């Protein structure tokens, strides 16, 4: 039943109004919590009235929310482990936060078994250039993702938009590139404007956001959405950090062994910056990459040889 409902929502997506798309997006990614919702609470989560929720469910063939709950009951036996979120007091705040984290993290890993995930991994693996941009409180998440991905995916960079035009994303990307945009409610204006411009230019686009971002699927099919918990007192990016880490691991697995590249990056950092108590750098022959090449035979560089000659003289 869950898969049938999700398929129906995807098939009819273009026929929904903006309010209906908000409800549909929430249903797609929060099926596990529906048994504990009312029409009023569901409407409050997505910003529509309870009457709008009821009308939308009737268009899907349900008499109301209780009818939907009846169909869903029994499809997920672990649901009784969770309860409708309440305002936690000081004693049970940590316990409720843990339960929320478990639920969101479970849904994050569920995304790794979807068709969208497979498509996104393929896009990242085959792209000749990857640009990542993120905004507001999610900015550091996107920058960290780009920094880690470039260890295994050459020509990956974080676009900070400091030029005021995102020229590096819009002018230097093409159909063989991939743009990854990351943001969470409340969304930066740049987020939607840039997403729509990337899509209009025919550049492959990936959006990673939360389930409140109803318009994301209007610009691309490659969307990963995590549930947003409005009862949290502060943003928690634990689940999205795990999701992005898993994405990098999957890209590495699919494209093949990239540990030679990681080793080269580490050696270069040791040469230019250095690590505390790190072993000395093993130099490589000039012009040769790490993959399939023998290590340096220990000969000193030309500059070092000249310096020694000057000291002797």
C-alpha cells in the first residue's frame, strides 16, 4: 500500500495545486508518521488548512485521514516504537531527541534504496565537473560535502556565489556537468532562483533539501528530501551529514578504487602544509601520477641539488 500511494503521488504530481504538492511531498517522505497525525496537525506541518488536507485525500480515493491510516496500518510494524512529538520537558528532552534522530536517520538511509539515489550517484560518477552550492544554515554542510567529494571526484568545487552571478556554475557548466544544491527551511532566495536557472540551461541538477520544499520536483527529478521536524528547538544536521557521507562512499564504490588519489592528496598536503608527527613525504617522478606508477627512486630534486652545491662551494 505504501508503494502504491507513493507511485500515485508521483504519477499525478503535475495535476496537483501548490497546496496539494505540499501535502503530497510530506506524504511521500513521512509515511511512517501518518498514523500519529490528525488533519489539523498535518495541515499545520505543511502550511495548509485541515479542509485542504481532507479534500486532497478525497481526490486520492480516501474518505479522509482515518481511511488512509487504516490502509497503512500493518505495513510498518515498527511504527508503535514512535509517538506523536510533544513539547519535551527537561527530563525527557534527550530521549525524545534520540527517537527523532533515529527516525530521521532511518529515513535518510531509506533514500539510498530509491531510483532517485541511483540516478544521482550515476550523475556524480559520470560528470566531468561537479559544482556544489548551499545556503544559510546549510552552507557549511555543502562546503564540507564539496571538500570531501573532491578527494575522490576530480574537478569538484564549492560555489560560494561571491561574484554575485554564480558565473562559475552557470557559464562553466554544461550537459556533461552536475550541479548539487543544498538548502533547508527557511530557504535562501538564491536557492530557488539558481535551481530554476540551472534547469533552464539544461545542466543536470541535484537538490538535497527537506520535505517542506514542495517546488524542488518542479525543476528536477533528482531530489533527496529529509523530513523536517518543526518541534525541534534547533536545526539538527546529523541525518543530512550521514546521507552526504553515504553518497560520497557510494560514488567511490561505483567509480572504482580512488585511494591512490586520496594518497596523492595527502602527500601534497604533507608537502605544503604538513601533519603533526607524520612520516616524511615520498617524492614521485616528475610528471607521473600515482595510479600504476612506481615510487620515486630517492633522487633529490634539481633545486635541492643546486642548494647542496652552493653550500659545498
